[in-house]
C-alpha cells in the first residue's frame, strides 16, 4: 500500500459546485460533482445513501435535523428527475406516540440505506432510537422509485438491517446485510433475508469488540462463493473479514493497510471485477476523502482524492449503475450532501506488483 504522501501527490480536490453553476475542471475520471440541494429546511445532514431504481433513475436519502441525536432528526429523500434533483422531502421520523398533553414521544432517526433488489419494491432501511447502542431497525418500501412510501415497519427484535452500507443480493436472491452493534463493544454481524425483509437470519458477531472494535461493513464479491467485508474500526485501520461460503460463516477479523480515523467507509465490486473503496485516508479527522481501487480486495492503490480542504467530508456511499458509471454521495461539512459521478474506465487501475 502506498503512503499518504502518494495520495497527496495525486490529490486534486473535487471543486465545490452547485446544481446551477457550470462545472469547473474536474480530475480524470470524474464526470460530475454537484450538491443534491443548495438549501434545506434543516441545518444539518449526515449518512447519505444512493440507489438506482428499477426504472433507472437515482434516489438519495440521508438523516437531517438540528443536529445528530436531536429527537426531531428525520429521514430525507431526493429523486433525480430529468437530470435534476428534486427538493428534499422528509419521509420518516421517530415519532412513537402522542402524550396526554398533546406532545409526542419522539426519537432521532439514523443511517438510511436504500436498496433496489432485482425484483420487488425499492427498500429504505433506517434506524430509530436515542443512540446507536439503543436504536432499532425500520423498513419502508416504495413501488414508484421513491416518490411515495409505505408505512414504516419495525424489524424483528435483534435485527437492525444494513446498519450503514447497502446489502448485496446473492445468486439465490437472498439479501445479505452488513450490520453491527455498539451496546457490548463494537461488533460486526451479518443479517440475511430471503423475502425482502419479512423474515431474517443473523450470523455473528464475528469479533468480540475488545481486541478489535469494528462496525458498518460493506460486502465485496471476490469470485465464486468468496466474499470480503470491509469497514470502520476503532483501531486506526479499515477492517476486513472474509467468507468462503457466501456469508454463512466468516473468518477472523483483521486490519487492512488502509488508515481509518474511526469514520464510515463504503465499498463496491465493479462489473469489471475491480473493487472500489471510499474512505478518509488519515488516522485523525475526516479530511481528506479518498477513493482507492483493488484487483483482489487486499492490495489497495490510490485513485482519487475527492476532498482535501479542512472540514468534515465523511460517511460515503458508493454504487455502480446499470450504465457502468460509479456514483458517490457523502456528507459535506454536515451542511449538504455531495454527489460525484465517476467513469471507472478512466479511473487509474491498480498497479500490479
């Protein structure tokens, strides 16, 4: 793995731009960089997610409110219509019940995750609760690409759903979700549903949360029945854990060579077999925000620096759409959500050593 100096030498920050301003010169491989919205009814946002709907349009979601953990934080959604993002709409909140005095019992919402299975409705997973150690999983569905949503349903006890990053759909149709808990150390779990969230199975934890504290896995396909999950840790490095049987069992959780400042990551396996990870290449803070590429999920090579200025650029989500392009969304200074589009054919391939 190259040093942070390599990233510095390659760093070209993606220039801040608005939906209405002309695109400034962008680094190789980047087609577009834009804010999903310029203004919103709430001042703070975080933990964005993006997905391609069954009809080929894009939809994004995030949690937003006064500040993280505020009881009025809800889940917000925007859709791309005719190439432009719609105004954000709050589609879920944490209202529990009305009190006799007319007020309501309400908890904050957390970490939405959008996923479009090969057949069936668009899924929106999210969490509700006072904190990550006490929250519970929720699920809504949309039959029209995110324009309207079903009533929220609470997931079964001890099932959180995908805790930050998208599930993967296995060859048999099962959804495999990377999950984690924080109430007894940071521990990684995997949850599986064969019927789009009606029933669930849970595997794990795969670590004890003491020697290595890890959460928020993303799942990569290594070929055959081999999977690799990577994600956030307290140990200063991105973690990895492998499965040889499509997630039924998992090996030991270890560290990769990539730094991690205890901040969210996301990763995806591309159609050409390469793997892309978006993460903060630093032991402290949440800048810079980087993209690295690997042929085997082990040897990660620098590809792009999305942000390098002071501030918080964090909690990325990454997908590849049916046209082959790669879409990334992330938190921009806790104020807005940035959307970046990459052409993976123009992103530097890993160097073979």
